[in-house]
C-alpha cells in the first residue's frame, strides 16, 4: 500500500512539476509594473540617443528612391515598369496586395482581440496599429500609381458626374476603392482614438514648451475626466466593432480582383478566406519583425515579453496552417476538377514554369518555415522568430507574385505566353515602399508613445484589483 | 471597296490637273512649316475654284501601281485631304485581284519617312535638279565619255515600264555605245535560261492555280512571295473554298507560308532540292514512259524519296490539273526540271502558260551580273549613272560598286535615301516615291498599269523616267512623258481603272526540244562539316524597306522575329553546332566572314541555314543602321541566293533576338484553339437589334470568320490593320518587352514534323465579353450591333480587361507612342481613327470607322446598306481567308460561313460567345 501511495504521490509531484513547467509566466514581468511604466514609455520621446539619426539614413534614401520611381512612372507612364501583355499586372498589384495584407494583423490585434478580451494585446496593439496604418499608406499608393492615367483615378468613385456615367459596380475595383478608403479611415480613427490619452500624458510630461504645445494640439484637450474616459471607451469599442468586420471584408474584396475573372489561377471561390488568412499571416510576420527589434532597442523585454512573442508565433502558425490548407485545396481541386487550363496553371506552370523558383521560395517560406513554430523553445527565441517572420514576410510577397504574374504569363493561348522581367523602377518601387514604411515607423517610434500607456495601466489596475479581491 | 471616283478622272482631262491641286496642298504644307526645303514647282499651280468630288474631308480613291523587281501590282490608294493614307489592292488588276501584300501596304510609310533624301547634292553641295544635272547633259556626257557614249554606264532596277523603255531607247540612240545594266537583287533570270534551254526561247511561266488540284512547289513560296503571289493566293483561295482541299506538296529549305499549308512537306537543303526536283522528273518521266528525259542517278534520303513518291503519285493522278512551281531564286536545273515536269504532265496550256517576260531586255546580257561586274571592273566608265536601289549595299561580294563609283569621273545616283550608294557617288538626286510619280508599269503577265501620283513630290524627288528624259535633253515632267510615251496609260479610263486593256502578254505555244537537252545531273553534295546557306528575301525585301518600321516590326510569318535577321537553323544542325537561339556564329566563306545570331526554326532543313537579305545596313541615311547581318560578303554573283560550304564557328557571344512568340507548341490545346468542336447552331444573339429611340446601328450584327485552311500566315492583314488603325510601332525594345501594339497577331503552332498552322488572333468581340464586366469605369462596353467597343477617353488604364481576356488581344499604351511622331509622320494618320494617348487600352474594333461610315451613308440615303462592308484585314488577305459582315444581312457571306460544318469558336468552353468563328483545317497537319 505504501508503495502504491509512494507511486501516487510521486506521480502527483511529477504532474505538479509538469504543470509548473507548462504554467505561463505572467504577461508582463514585475519590472514593468507601477508608475514608472508611463515614464519608461514616454521618456524616449525626448531623450533620443544619437543612434536615432543614423537609423533614419537608409529609410530616407529608400524613400527618396521611392519618390523618384514614382515620378518616373507618372511622367513616363507604366512603360517604365516591366509589365507587358499578357502580364498587365505585376509588381504594382503584388505590392498592393502584399501591403494591404500586412495591414490586417494590426486591426486583428487591436480590434478583434479587444472584443475577445485578450489582454495581452495591450502591449503591442499601438505598434501593430501603426504598422497597419503605414502599410495602408503604401498599399494606397500602388493602385493609383498603376493606372495608365492616374489623374483620373477619381472616376472609380461613385459620384454624380455631369457625364452621367457611374462606375461599373460589376467590377471589383470600385468596391476595392470603397474597402480601402473605409479601412484606412477606420484604422486611422481607431489608432488616433486610442492615442489621445497617451498624447495627453506626453503633453503633461514634455520638457519643453514647444513640445507641450504640439502634443497639446494633438491631445485634443484631453483632461482625463471620468466622463471623457467613459465616452472614450464607448468610442473605442464602437470603432473596434467597426474595424472587426473589415479584417474579413477588405481582403475578401481585394481577392475578388482575381477571383471574379476567369483566368486559371485566379478564378477560384476559395480566394476570399484564403486571402484573409494569408493577410493575417503576413501581418503577424511583420508584427514580429517589428516587435523583436523594438523591445530590444528600448529595453522593453518586460513589457513585450517572450509570452507575447509566443502568442504571436502561435497565431502565425495557425494562419500559416490555414494558408497551407489553401495551397493544398487549390492544387488538389485543380487536379480533381480536371480542367486542363486549371491543371496547367496551378500544377504544371508552378512546378516547371518560368517562375518555379518564386514558387519554390513561396512554398519553402510559407509552408516549411512556420513548422518550426511547433516548438515552444523556438517560439520564444527572439532571433529564430525574427528570421522565421522575415522569411514568411518575404514568402508572402512571393505568393502574391506567383498568383498574379505566373498565372498571367501563361494563360489560355500558348502563342501569347510571355515572361515578365521587372525594370529598375519596379524594384525601386518595392524597396522604396519598404523604405517609406521604415521611415514612417521610425518617426512613429521617435515621436509617438509606442505602447499604449493608458491601456497598460488599466490592465494593471484590473489585474491588481483582481489580485486584491481574489 | 468604294467605287473609284469618276470626278477624279475628269480632272485629268481638264487642264487643271489634280497634281496641281496636290502640289498646292504640298506648298501649303511647306508654308505651314512642314518642310524647310526649297521647292521648285515644275508646273503652274492653280487652286480649284470648285474642288472636285464632295469637298474637304471626303476620301478619294485612286488607282495606281507599285513596281517591285520590275513587276507591277495594281493598287488603289485612299486619299484624305490630299494625303494618301491607305493602300489596297486593285480588284481589276491581274496581279492583285484586290489583295495587297505587306510590302505594298507598308510602302506608304516610306512616303512619309522623315529620313528620305530631300535635296539634290553634288559633292555635298545642295543644288536644284537642273543644276545638279548640268554635267550630265548630252553634250557634257559626249565630251566626257566619247561621242558615242562609250564611257557611259547606266545601272537600273529591272523594269518593264513602257515609258522607261521608250526613253531608254532614245538615250541609246543618242549614245549608242553606252551600256545599260539591270541589277537584280531578289530574283534571278534562271527561269528564262531554263525555258530557253527547254523551248529555245526565254519565257516566263504564268501559273494559274484556279484550276490546280495538285500543286508541287520546289524551293518556292508561290502563295506569299514573288511578283505574282497575290494572284496565286487569290486563285488558290477561290479553288480551296469551292472545291475542297488542294493537294499541296512543298519541298523547301526554310519554312514558308506556303509550306505551312502543305499536306506533304519536305525540308531540304538547297542542293538537295535540285536532287529532289530531278528525282521527281525522273519518276514522272518513267511512269509516263518518256525516254527522252535523261536524268543521272540521284540518291535521296528516305524522307525525300517518300516526298517524291507522294508528289509523283498526286501529279500523275491530276494530269492537266496539277502544276509544279519553282521559286524565283531557284537555280536553273530546278527550273528546267519544273518546266519539263509541267510539259510531261500536259499542264502547259492548262495550269501554266508561257509568256514573254515584260522586263526590258529580258534574257539579255544586260541582266547578267557577270557582264555588269566586267563592265564595272574594266575601268572604262567615265560616267556612271545609277537608278537601281542602293546597289552598293545589295550587290554580292564579287560585284563591287563602291570602287567603280569612286573611280568614275562623274557618278550620279537617283535614290530614295542618302544611303551607301549615295555616299560614294558625286551627284545625288532624290527619287520620287511612286505615290508621287507619273509613269506606267507592267505586271508579270504584261498588263500595263498607269502610275499616278497621290501627292506632289514632298521632297523635290524625280522619277527614273524624268532623269532618263533629262539625260537626253528632255525636260518634260512625268505626266508629259507618260502622255507622250504611253498615251494609252494616260487615258481617263486607264487612270480610273488602273489597267490598260488588251496589253496582256500573249501565250506562246511551246514545244520541248528534247534532243537538245543534256543529261540532267544533281549538284555535288557539299562538304560535310560545312552548311549551305540560303539567302531568301527578308521582311524588308532586298533592304530597300529597311527603314520601314512597319516591316521591321512585322513578325516574320515563320520565325516571328522582328527588327533583325538571323541564321535560321534546323534543330539537328543547331545541336550539331552546339548553338541555341541568340548564339552568335561566325560564318566563313573563303576569307570573307560575317557574324549572325542563330535562331532555331522547327521544320528548317538540316545541314543548311537561311539568312535573309536586306539587313545589316552599314551606310548612313537609314533608321535600320546596324540592324542585323549583311549577307553580301557571303554571296557570289554566280549564285547569289545560296552559298555552299559555309563554315560556322561559334563565337561565344550572345545577341538578343526580338521574337514575338516564345513557344511553338500548342500545349495540348488544339481542340480548344484550332480544331474546336463544330459550333452548334449560333445561340440567339445577346444583342437584338435597336432599342427604340436609339442610334440606329443595331440592325446589323457584325461577325467574322477566318478559314485556317486558307491562312498562310503571310501577315499582310497585320500591316493592313496597322495602316488603317494608326497603330504605333514600339521598336525592338518594346518587342522584347512584349509590348507590340498589333491589333492582329498571327499565332503560329508547329508540329513535330515542321508542319505549322497560323491562327490570326484578334479581338473576338465576345457577346458575353469577359473584359466588359471587370472594367471599373465602363470604358469597354457592347454596342447594339454586337461590337465590343473601347471608349478611349473613358479608360483610366487599370488593364483589368486585358487580364480577363482569354485571348489576350488587348493592347496597352504603355508610354505615349505618338510623342515621337514628326509632323511628317502625322500626315500618315487615318483621320477616322483616334490616335490613342498614353495609358489607355486599345484593341481590334472590327474597323468600326468603316462600319459607321457605311451605316451613316445608308441612314442618309434612307435605304438599307447595299454591298458588303470590309475590314482592313479582310480586304488585304490574299487568299480571302477572312470573311466579315453582318449575320442578319442575307447579302453578307459571313452567316453562311459561320454555319459551315468546320466553324468553331476559340475557347468556346469558356462561354464567351465570340463573334469570330474559325474554320478548322480539313486535315490536321500535326
């Protein structure tokens, strides 16, 4: 009997040990608690190190390149790009879809997770929302830039023109315009609404009069009264409610730019969910790419903890599996459907066509790399995670490129088959848009509280309250 | 085909000639700053008090003729506001029957070429015509070159012009010892030598394909090249349409348009072609029991023997209804064998007639290159007068022109450009374009056509006739010379109809002089480690069109190569040499070398290569400078179109070739694209006539059919479309970017054995058009009469429509292609068609401007449309493969054609309901 009791107690202690091992560390480490949290987030706004200036050099140069490439495109026409017939869409739309997809993670984190009461989002939602906003700035540039006559882009907007001609609502593009402008507006409002109390904190803490004035203007006279807080919370929840369906709808509409056509490789009912999953996938990859250096640079490892990274990585893995399922589905159905054009576009052309290396990169980055994230140790290793996220981020660009360019380059009539080669302008626009993103993001880190102070404090208040009453 | 305007003819009779009117227009252009040149009006200029015809903006059509290699093709030229803007074939002319080839149509661009020479010069000094000719007056020539003109040497293009004949005879009387030479560049006189050997007199075979059930072509492309090819194609098309598939046996070196239609095709090196011709002759003679034909034993490969078997069987089964043809560039033994074959098969008098050549001095010494070489080399030339087109460039290696030009005391060149020949001659005179000239020309069968100008000479050019007259002291203009030398061609009737009646060459009764024939032996086979190189005419002919951007950018019917020539090789030879597309080869004969990139062509003969003429211009005065490889160093005057024993050395360099099609395989899609299931009865049109109160265009339902059994891929339609619809050229870089703007592309699919099928691909005007619903701004919409319309000024350029077009027939203005047009270039534009700006999509409109004109005319007349409406491509198609019209109009042939059991719609399974039907081939070549 004693032996049995020993065994049982041993088992119990083993289980307890295992539980202890599995038990999550707290979301925010003890060092990040207390009143100095606000100080730690605010102070970098006026105690920048010299290194800051050097960080701006490369993004500024790339942004300059972006501006030059845009100028060349506007002056010369789309001829400055490598596009051709049949590949009438190439880098421009690839970049558009990629950037807008990246934007999705921010809204997912800030709105979706807010409604689901996932408190861990509070450490990273400001960064993620900023990322969304800047990704959308880039995403908005390309559809206009890619027009043959960009100065007439407003014709896609339904307005009562004297010509009496309305946009064609059968086309997905006017809906695209509506979706993107809505998304940008809501994202901006959501981000700014959340920011107002923190701007007020910055105003109150700012060392110089000029800074106080600037932050004061943007803080919209926030005094932190109970009434204001109540209204703020209602507004914030409303915006979250508005933004949440957009996470699903925007990329669904973008995917219709492809699936309403009859081009093999585009013509697919799976596209809306597939695009949404891919969007959140690429977005979380970029969130991780930003979080990991930021927490290190500011020494915020206790605010944005390994637990945050772990949670993001799990979402990355989940959406990665959804994307993998979509690839599988797409390929299987192309074969199972038996349509020779579909089979060629989705199987033969991808396996042995001129863009097989892009397809291979896409498969490697998007299917194989996320499988690393099954291991908890790798999920919590910032370096591994950073590399994996970067690969997935690039892999998702390859996916957009594969869908758009590889499908277009070889469609129905073999005599029309041609390959696309990017011009220097194409490459400049891609790298330039990354540069512009980096520039905007650095400016954000430099002048805006990068972690939501108010929400962090509220979370702490709630958790300490829980502790007292618990 | 609008009727020729009779008012235009009355002008000729009246003293106020139209030329005066045009000269005035030209002068007003000069005032408008189009030209900075000094103009010398050679005739008094009066304005019209009452302009002829309906007034400004009305288009007029004039009949004229264009001579190429001496033979005329009758044309009808459309003129708007005094500007010729479109060239069509003359339905009354025997060499055209309404069709026009790519060269004829593109010659229009040459008229407006800003690079054309604009002024006469002597040793670099700009002079006027009479001053430049001062040292070439008769007294001056007599003083310089002897009283009888022994030192005078004239080099002309081969010509059949009765005016030139008269003037040349007069000049020869004045200078009896002067020598006259005709410089051939594209065809040779071997056929005349062969018929002289067979019949005792030099005669031309005049082939009538309208009665031929079996055609055997040896080294020939009868449907797409040569002076009579349009007529061949017309007759072939009519026959194929009415009777059914003609048995076509083709043995050739490089795949040709004719070869693409062959039921039995053999790829053979030039020397093997001679053996094949002799073997066929031997076989037919033995079968007929004719012992008089003596052929030395010929060894053939099994493939060649099989070809000979099939061809002989078909020929013997169709005596009197078959024909054997050899190409213009074929050697004499092939021509002889072909002549004998036609005699053995009793074809002479049925499918082939023999007529004297219309060329001046045909068969004479003056046509021989060796005689010319001797004359140029003897040093006795003190006055060298050249009117041939750029002989310094076109002449083969051992016929050097440059040195004699420089050696001559006086040299004169009448040319279109300041080219290689102008660079070595002292006096240069600008040549008038034929659309600026008065004259007369003869067709291959001898029929005389007047040449009448559509515009006053833009750059003070003069004709060969005017020069020859001036040399003998006659300062009359081209019109006066025409009236004097060939009054029959200057009558109102001749000018209206474009032909002079009863001028056809009479057929000669022929008998073969069997006893005089030698034993026919095939040529020795060339050394094994070398290749034979054939030099066919290129897309720019002999180089005279090398500055013509339409022709440079026109994809070669076979290789789809643009802006270049390349050494075409069969895949086996390429593998043996270890080269792939674009690898630069050094070709060596004796000590002469050239470099040319390789291009592998399925169906090309092994152990041989083809390098087209007309490229590699090195001289000044052409936009085509440095494009492609010059063939001259490899060619010898004795056999100018083939050179044996050419050594190929791989240089390791690369040259980028702008080929418009990357694949020849149809990728297993034949059933969807070229051999679709027969179209079921047309579904009820989605567009039903005119809604009440609408524009009234709905009564017609436009549609087109294209017969793949008749399309040779010759690409005349592509140029026709380009000219009609103001389609820009994009240059080699543009082609490399796959941005050609042609609204009509000819897809070519090749089987394993080199057989090919050409499929013209243009906007299919789908009733359920995929492009329309994706356009966000309603810029592409459907008309009530079934046209897929493009609203240029509404287009914002998303290019979504192109992505959703399964046929990929939409073209995008990537940059502002018309930005570089000079004011002279702009004269070319068709005023009925919008010149598209940067950033908008465009595509085939079914020539909507022609449809609307016809509909407006019928609306104004208050009567239903009478007569067919033709699209530009349909109008030019030599075989008549394209049929267009309204499905609802019983007079239009298209409804019946679309109901043909062979009719199918491309990619029909997509449900796009195209309005273009293809008629599949009766027998699949693959």
